[in-house]
C-alpha cells in the first residue's frame, strides 16, 4: 500500500470513529448500508464546506467498519 493510500485510510477511519462516537443506540440498531451511503454524502458535503478536498469515501468501508465497532462494543 502506498503511503498516500495508507494516510487516506487512516483519515477515513478517524472520520468513521468520530461518527460512530456520536451514534446513539437507535442509530446503531437499524444500521444499514443505505445509512452508510448517507453518511458518506454528509461527510463529502462537510468536507467541501470546510474547504477540504473530500476523500474517496467508500460506503461499504464505512458500513463494515461501523458494524465491526458495534461487534467490539457488544463483547
């Protein structure tokens, strides 16, 4: 993996963890890939509003990572 890709993935993980930390139980209970797609759209909009170049956010990566975080929390 190139250094730039690794950095991008780390930034994406930071964003996902930040979002996850603001989710309540009702957000987590019915979490779907569609929710992850909405998160990606919101994040791209927020990046643009903040004057940042949006990353190539992947809804499937968001979904898989959040599901993984929920499973870790359940342990």
